[in-house]
């Protein structure tokens, strides 16, 4: 009974750490401020165009024009959109809408919740193996199966999120936004190779390529 309670506790804590932890860290340790009235009106219009619904918006004060970030963090009904001030000050409207649509897609497909559940289950299995609550052979086999399934499903969820964004604002617009941000940051969008085989998040270059392919097919 005690072992079962321990494993449940590990799973719950891991889920909360992944799902709520980034919200807490950003809220407590980044330089945040409330949007001004003009900023709030602009963000409301951009979010409406992108289809992104959140419970609160906060501006992250940064330095440097490569500090571009748009992230909706937190569980459903407690989501907070964190937008760096550079997004409003430096980026074109089309780029901002593309980034917000991409984030809306992740919210609508529950990408963050899927990631939190996957990590929580894996850590729960590891805890079960370490405490011998779960037999090693069965636990290890389950761990490999769940891990590989999570990698595959996670990528499918991310591509589905990008498709939702493309449905909302157009595939080309989302791809343009990704490329613009990569250019500002001075990085080349990464494509798949052996080093990305075990990443839940597909490489940005592959996501852009998929969006370009969709945009081309829609124009044909």
C-alpha cells in the first residue's frame, strides 16, 4: 500500500512539475509586467486572428532583439500567455500572428498535457523499477515501449498542432514566422538526423518543410 502511494505521488508530482512548473518559474523569475492598454488591444486582435484563447497575458521584459518568445504556459483554465516585448516592438504583424497561431495549435491539441503525462508515466515506471514494486524485466520492457510510443505520438501531436495553426492563418504564414524568428536568432532551422531520433519535438526545419509542402499543395 505504501509503495503504491509512493508511485502515485511520483507520477502526480512529475505531472505537476512539467505542467505547472514552467508557469511558476516564468511567473516568479522573469521580469514581467502587465500589458499597457494599447498593447492589450493589439494582443487581443492578434490572438483573435490566431485563435489563441488564454486566461491572462503577461509581457516579458527583455534586452536584445533575439529575445523572441511566445509561450502559453499552465493547465487549462489557468493558461498564461507570455510574450516578450520584442514580439510587439520588432516583429511584423504577420510574424506575430503566425507565432501565436502555432502556440494556439499546441494548446488545442493539448501538446503540453501529453508531454506531462508521458514524462510522469516514465518516471513512475522508473520509480517502480528502482523500488522493486515493478519486476525489472516487465518494467524495463514497458519503459522502452512507452518511451518509443511517446516519441512517435509526440511528433504526431506537434505536426497536428502545426496543422491547426495552418488551418487558422495559412501554412505559409506559419512557416514564414518560424523562418523569420530563426533568422533573427541567427540559427539555421535543424532537420532530422540521428541526433534527433529520440526527441519528442520534431526539428524546426522538418516542421517548416511540412508547412511549405501543405502551402504548395493548397496553391496547386
